[in-house]
RNA sequence: GCCGGAGUGGCGGAAUUGGUAUACGCGCACGACUCAAAAUCGUGUGUCGCAAGACUUAUGGGUUCAAGUCCCAUCUCCGGCACCA
C-alpha cells in the first residue's frame, strides 16, 4: 500500500504557505476579471467554532474556490459581529472585562477559522467593536436622526426580563418569548429610539419582486411586513368627533351595524363625561390593559366588550345611528385602532354581534349561511345592488369620501438597548432635555469603561462618571448623555459595505469602492434571519440610498438559506443532550478537507433541510480522500475512449452542480470518476484534471498532490477544467425498451438508428422477441431515450 | 384558520425536468488477506418469490404510449403568519 495520508502535516503546511503568500487576499478591483462578491453572515465570537460555522463557511468555500478557478475576482470576506450580551454576561458573572473577553475570543476564533483552510479575503475584514467601525455606525445614525429616519418615540415595547433590555418585534418569537434568552416578553410603555422602517414597507415589499431569491424567503418577508390594502372611512359620532376606521371590505359598508374602538382609543377617554356607563367602561379598559398581548391574542375566541351608552355613530352609507362598543379584539396598534363591524361578513364581528344581540344585516348575496366572508354580488346596498364586491369597493369609497390606504403589520424598529456592550447611541440632551446628535468630529463616541455591570434595570452607561464629564466638557453644563446602546442588528445592517473599504477614515464606504463590488452576488446564511437581519439590512440600504450614500437600493442579488446540522441522534445539538459534535476534534482526527466535504455531501445546500451528523458517513468521505491520495499509482500512458467520455461528463456535471449549490451530487460524480479510474487507469493529463475538479472540495490534499509535479505553482490559481467538446458521439448507446408501456429490457443501438432499425433489432433479440407476440399497433420512438411498442392484445 | 415547503430502501439522499426509480455514500451480509481482530480489498443488497415473475416513490383517483415528476382529493411532517379588521 501507499504511504500514510497525514492530513495534519499536509493541512498545516499549506495553510502556512497560503498565508505567507497571501494568495487569497483581494487587492484593487481588476477590471479584466468579472467580480463576484460572496457573503456569509459574520459570526459572533462566542469563543468556540461550532459545526454550524463549518456548515456556513467551509461549504461555501467550495463555491468560492470554483469561481476563482473559473477566472472571477472573488471577494469572500469574514469579520466579527462582536457586540452583544454574552460578553456583558461574562462580565457580570465572572468579573471579566467585556472588551478583553471579546478580543481574546476573536483571536482564538481566528485561529480556528484558519484551520478551515478557506479562501477568505483576510485583508478585507471588519469587526463591529472596532471604534473605526462603530464610528460609522454612529455617523449613519446621526444622519438618520437629522432626516427623521431615527426618532425617539413613546410606545409599547417588548421588555425581556432575562436580558434586562428592550428588544425589537422581530426578536420576539412566535410564542412570545425572547429570541436570545427564551424568557417570556413583557409589554411596557417606554420612550424608545426607533427607526422608521414602516416608512419603507411598500418598497421593502415591492422591490422583492425583482430579486433572484427563493420564493419562500420573499413570501416570509411579505407576510412579516403584512401589507393589507383597504380604505379609511370616517364615521361621525354623536359626540361630534370623527372616527376613522380601516377596512379591506368597503363593499360591506351598508352592513356595518356597529363600530368598535380599541379600549385604549383616545376618543374613549376623551368622551368619558358623555358615556353614561363610564365606570363599567373604565373597568373594562383597566382589565384589558392588564392582559398582555400574548394572553389577549391567545384568549380563546370568546369575545368581550362593552357598549358605550349614550354614544352612537352614523353609518355614512345608510345614515343610520349604530351603537359604539369597545372590545379588546380590536388592537390599538393596528390600522386606526377602530373598526366598522360587519357581522354578516366577518367571523369575529359575527361572534361578537351574536353574543351582544346586535343587528346582523346581509349585503353579499349567494348564501343563507352567515357569516359569509367571501366576495360576491351586493344586495341591500341601494344603488350598488348587483355590483361585484371588487367594483363596489371603489364605488362606495368614492361616494362616501373614504381614502385608499394600506396598513401594515410591521412596526418601527426599536433599537435602543439598556445594556452596556454595544455601540453608544451618539446623542446628547440639552438642559431642556431635547436630543441632539453628536457632531462628526467627536465620533467615534467612545464606549466608556468606568461602569458597573451589576444589572439594576438602569442602563450601565448611566453609571459612568467619565461619560457625564465628557458630555459637560464638550457640550456644556447641564447637558447629559444618552445612556442606551444600539441593537447589534444595527451593526450588521451595513457591514458588507465596510469590508471592501475597511481602512477608509473619511467615509464609511466610498461610492467608488461600492461601484467596484456591490451588489453582493450571493449571500449564504441561516433561515432564522429572514425577518430580522435580512429585513433590517435591506431597509438600511434603502435609507442610505435616500441619503445619497449609496446607489444600490438592494444589497443582495441572490440569497440562499441553509439548513441545520443535527446531532447523530437527529436532535438539535445541545450540551444538555450530549450530542454536540466538536469540529476541532473531527478536524484533528480526520482532517479539514474531510469535515468540509462531508458537510457538503450530506444533502443539497440551499434547502432549509436539517441533516443529522453521521459518523459512518464522514468515514466514507475519509476513505474517498485516502484513495485519492494514492491515485497517482493508477496513472497510465493514455485514456480509453470511455475514460475520456466520463471525464467530459464529469466536468460538465461538477461545474453545473457547483453553480446550483448542489455540492452533494458534484461529489458523487467525482466518486464515480474515481471508481472508474481505479479500475481502468488514467492518463497524467486527466489525473491533473481530476485534481483540479476536486481542488475546491479538498484544497489541502489536492495542493499537496499538485505540488508533486508543480513545485512553484498553486492548484488554486490553476484554471478550471473545460469539457472536451470535440469528443465524438458514443458509437452505441443503451436504449430502454417498453412493450405496452412496461419496461422490458434494453438493446444496444446506434444513437442515429431509425425506428425500423430499432424494431428489427428488438425482434431479433432472444429475450425480447418472445414478448413481442401480437400485431404491432403503434411505436413511440424517442432517439437516445426510449422506444415503446404497443401490441394489439386480443381480449 | 391562512400562506409556503416536503413525504422515494434499514439511513443521508439521486433521478438529464414526462422516458431503465432507488445513482453516490452509509449500514448490512458473504468472501479474500490475517494465528486472530481492526484496517483494506472483492461480491451482493427495494419488497415478495426456489424460480419465472409480480409489486413498489405517503394514500386514493385521473391525464398520457409512458408519471417520483403533470392534474384533483385526502393524510402526515416542517417553516412562517394569525382576533391584523
């Protein structure tokens, strides 16, 4: 047998050589080449690389290396999203310095990342905690503040008791718990720093159409934004107030037999002297406010509410006086916080009206069964009778003077965090308490270090004497600092713009460099970011566009969401389950190439399927690479025609599969080729082609084998193999034979054979001819594919 | 409830987009090498059947010369949204 495949020595050796020669650094944009910006989500430096990082980065490296060999100038940067709670929690628990803790994590993770052997553009890295990075995060915030994209507003916010901070809507999971800590979120009324993402709702939805993204991701964003197109209609109350309601069913206005306000609606408290049953109403409001949203929306469908005695509303279509209710099934935060209720054509209104004995009037014909929530033809609607719902919407709105409007599920993005380890919000308050942005010359606005991390519910920065002193020194007596820091999703909303201009100290990212590299050609990442990071950064880009700071309205041309690597038991990896696979251990025993290739072989990348780790499976990949290591023993003087043909096929297949992120089938094609070579031998030229095809998958091993013949070049700068198009058609092919639609066997024929010739061959085939008993009624012949012979069979 | 996606061997998964279902890998069985084991190599491996053969891509229908692939209905799993007017 051949010498031992010493992956450890090989991998160390080439990683060192690559690093010394900086072969993966990306210099100035080279116009002679097409560019490709491949982005992966920058990791949080938790201090240990887990298998998920390998799945996220090492598999993508296959794509990157193939593109490089295909002559593209590829930008494949990596950096660190290094602000965030874990550092602060380490400070609280173990008295460590968050900065030192994070920096040592980064240093260690860098060495782990290097052990992957990826073609990272290390000269174009960035880190969110670098003051030269967060200077620009702060500067963009101040620009947003000046343009009123950032504002301070009072509102209902999500308070996480575990994290001791406010979090954004997107960071609350479906079951009402915190995305980070898992704690149940409380609703609080607070002043908050917000970004006006809702102003971009239409563009965030409409611009999705042009993106080359998987449809499910686009659809999830559309649903999250939740646009519904409808109309705002005014009802006049007997108090003299105008009540605006939002409806998507203006066509049912004639059936609006009551209106409902959210308990918190301002017109309720405003008219308390006119409400005859005020104490009952007040009670109901208090009860409603004590239920948090989770209980309020999960509360079984039983509807509750109170009629406002002494107040009525006028239906603008019928002129009738209708009752006014408050009920907590109407939400203050959605639409106008009030609805026109149409019990005949809305399930919720129907349930409520039935319970409280309110009139039910049908206006959509075609059923006896109410509620009927579908569209149809109008009845009981005066001059609109006989009109179709869709048409009637417009006609009725026009007649009663309503306005077309969209309303959204999306809320503004709350970005203030009552925590320490983040970007300080660059705002100071004057003695009157009015906020002012910090001028550019004072940026970066440094994060103070003289703080006490003990959680008290008060933001840690409030305890910094240095910060107070700094503000008074610069701005004057009586001025006070903002003490909140930013959501880390702010840091990651623009990081990709910094990578390729990471030493620019005049701009966050120059327009020239942006033109060189943007947009991102392909962004690989986790499905969990669909309605968080992916939405935030799209918004950020559009805000920059409006400020003239970029010319791109969308950052990501293509996006691929990947799945998860599960433990060998099929469960999500977790310390408590004891099913965690440590990549360092795998790399030590089997090699980086093996781990990377195994992850790529598990299944198609780019589907959000979750794959269990299989110890046997990775051993199979290791066996494959060991056989490759000894492959030179099979080099012979020339290839057979069959071998040449298989090479052509494999080159086409592997190239296409990599472009489609189907690394699993690309690997399978390489395995088939190896199996063939070991049996039949391979010419030296083809052996090199094999190595080049494998190079993106097993960069260290192939570099080692390449170096045996080419001392001074690297395989990773060699050209990607192209198929030999001059190969003749195969002389004979195997054609499948069906008789009466059933597979009966195969025959060997020329690819150019005629139907008659093929039928004659089948009639002479010892096995097949016995099945051809009867008159041939019809023959379907698809050259190179199949022949189907239909016989007349007597009854 | 609404909107997506998916159901293929013992397992991960293939299938030129309507043309030999189960590629490739794992696992398993047998054999070779070995005192023995591991490793390695070879052979076999959808199900039933001694065989000829029949059946088989969640289930039931349909279209077609031909269906894993297209159409209709049903079931199950995963993800998103959900008292959103």
